[in-house]
């Protein structure tokens, strides 16, 4: 058996192992996310919401955008004025990919998923949800999708003005909540993080949220998204209160599995790890063809998957069951001096000492 085949054969066991090594859970908090910050701590804030999982929220696994609606719900409950512009179809793993020509269509969704219809009824934009497809509309069931970065660039370069009447940029871009964590080397592939990077490229503050799945790593319970969203709204409220929403870098927030009822550990300031918690494996299936599947790190001594970064996001999330927060910059210059150290210091202090606890 080849190394790749062996890893693929262990994928299911690896998924269970990811949960067993420390992914803990969280009892669902009060759905009103403003607790501790007043009734409507985000009143007056305009928020663009996108993701890489689409705005469909139709799959039983909850992997195609349910987290987006939970985040929309929590932000509107905290007083924000939210507009969604998200990919029409699932675009997981697209990173910062963009579409370089042709036409895109931002089509408003009128029939929202059951239970989320009136979440933003009191806001100016009423939580308008737009799915972005490629081609001159209307978008249909099989329409190809814009990428996550496409949706943010469209929104900030005229889409929000045309479709929502917003003048100027939003105060904040939120991406997610992604179905599954975005950690370690996988961050480079993440469309959720890529969309947040597209926002800071346009000088708009951005935060990317991701939630772990359940123990099988194939389903994404609503309870995980809801707990993450409630934490997220309080987290944003604290940053806003302290004047720490910055476009100098994006923040990446990964939330542990909370579906078994054990509280998540407190937020930890982390670095993006170098290991591969999940990786793409390619197995020959014919003379010229290869099957693509997800492999899971075996965490063996000397294995290239093994995490070596001391304060890695994966370690905090998967081993310790804590909320992992990391700064992400769009500057890819090797060896560049850490930018804006005072802002980093203040946000790190907030995460480690003042951010919402369970």
C-alpha cells in the first residue's frame, strides 16, 4: 500500500482522532450576543458578510452556508446593519482566487432559510442576502459561482452602493462562519481567509470566523455555529469599544466543537502553524487521472504533517479546545518586520485578558 493510500485509508480514523485529542464543546449561550456590552453594542455599524461556503444553506451536513446565517443573526441582534454578498455555490479552498474577466451577477435571495427570515427586520438594509454567480443573470441552480474574494471586491468596488445604497465602505467585513477550522498550512487554501484578505487590501477591517465540525468531521452542528456567532458578536463589540478594529491586518478566529456540551476554552492568541492538520491527497485512478481526497495528519515523529510551531492555532484549537485567534497579513514579503506592533500588542492583550469568556 502506498503512503498516500495508507493515509486515505486512515482518513475516517483521523477525523475521530481530531476530536479525541482535545476538541471540546460549548454549551449554547444566550442567543442575544450583546451580553456584557449593553443592549445594542454594534448599533450604527455597517457590516459586509461573506464566506466561501455559499449562501445556500440547503445541505443536511450544514456545510454550505448555515454558519453565515447564524453570524448574520447574531450581528443584527447586536444592532449592526448587515448586507450579505457571498458566493452562489460552495467555493471552499479557493484561497484568494479572483475571476479576471466576464460578468458577475449579484442576485438577491428573497426566500431565506427557515428560521432566519426576520433576524434583521429592524435594520436599514434588512440583512439583504445576495448570491454572486458568474455570467449575466439570473443565477440558476447550476450557475458557476464567483469566488469568495470576488464577492468582497465586488461589494467594496460598487456592489454595496448599487444593491444596498451604501455610500462609502462598510465599517467591517466578516467572513464565515466556515464549516470546519482554517488552521496551519490549510490557511493558504482558505476562501474564508482569502475573502478577509481581500477586504484589508481595500483598507477595510476584517475578521474570518470558522467552526469545527462534530466528532465525525463530516457534519457541522448548528450549535457550533450559534455559539461561535454569539462569541463573535461580543468579540467584535469589545474590539469596537476599544478602537481596535483595524485594516492593518485581518483576524482569524477558529472555534472548537461545542456540540457535546463542554465549554470551549478561553481565547488564545496564536500563530498560524506550519503543520498540515488536513491535506490534499492524490491517488491514481487511471492512466492520467487522480482522485482528490482529504488526508489527516498522523502526528508521527518526523512526519511532515506534525506541528512544530509552539503557539500554533491548531494546537490551541484541536489539543486544548480553545478559541484560536491569529493575525493575518496580506504582505507576503519574507522577513518583513512585524507591522504595527502597538496595535498587535493591544489586540493580543484584549484576546488574552478581556475578550468574552464562557
